[in-house]
């Protein structure tokens, strides 16, 4: 199965991406230095869940570093 969603991790934050006609489209992102990080990640999770109510396969993109 080809994933329609991706989480891109970096040292600055986490980005939620959605597959587009060509490549990936940024849906939302959360900076890791936010004061309300837990709430922001919960919201990001809710956004991802809403776009795939039957569950989703998610590609995890790790930084090269």
C-alpha cells in the first residue's frame, strides 16, 4: 500500500504532509520549541486522523543527520 500521509521529522519540528498530484503538500507543522508542544502534537494527530478516518499508513521521514 502506498501511504497518503507522511510525518517529516527534523531538529526544528514535525511536519504533516499529504500526498498531492505531484509530490507532497504541507498540511501543518509543529516547532519543537513551542511552549504548548503536547497540545500542538495532539492537534496535529487529530488533523491526521480526520483526513483518514479508516486509518492510514504513514511514511516517516527522518533527517539525514
